[in-house]
C-alpha cells in the first residue's frame, strides 16, 4: 500500500511541475473546479460530494421497551477527489471518503490510454466492472443504499 502512496505522490508532483512550466492552465467551473491547458494536454479536476442522512423517530410506548430507536444523523458519503490528464494519454484519479469516522481510499489509479496493440492499461485501486449497479455512481442510484445482491460484488480492489 505504501508503494501506491508513492506513485500517487509522484503523479501529483509531476502534474504540479508541468503546470508550473506551462503557467497557462485556465480555471473554469463544470461540475467542479477544473484547470486545463489550451491544447488540453494537461487537465485537473477537483470535486466532491456530501450525502447527509438524518432520522427523526416517533414510536409507540410499547415499542420503546423492545427497540431503542433514536433520532440521529450521519454522513452517508463525504468524498473529495481530484482527477486529470497528463500528456493527453495518462489519466489519474484520487478519491477519498471521510464518512464513518475513518478515511477510505476509494479510487487511486493511473490509466494509460491509446497504447498500440493493448488499448488502455489501468493500475491502482479502482472499481471492478462486475455489474451495472456497482459501476453506476452513488450520485445516480435510486435509493440510499444499493441492493442486497450487491454485497456479493467486489467494490474496489488493488489491481491491474
């Protein structure tokens, strides 16, 4: 896991060094803060999401003796991410989740695109393409939680 952190740190240092050389990354807003070079060689996107859950309970006094249902709140998802492109053919993403009183790495990968005879090559921690419900973002699912069948799908794993 430490090697993954070093790779991610290297990418950010590399992007930062090239951004300082170019000095013409233009900021704009498109579903998050974006920076892009005029030739679209380099781009950086910074964004996130907050999905907050709250509950108010009112129950019969006969249920109070058997069930302890209390009012409450929680962050269902609290995620920050950055993604971008380097030299038009290298893409990266780092997404962290801060919900549940812990920090989880959701996505941390580098994707090499347009490799002759290979196509695309991704290395890091990313979603495994094993079903539509898992691939679909939590921004676009119909309910607060995914279905019970989704328990058997792998969420994200380290791999190639």
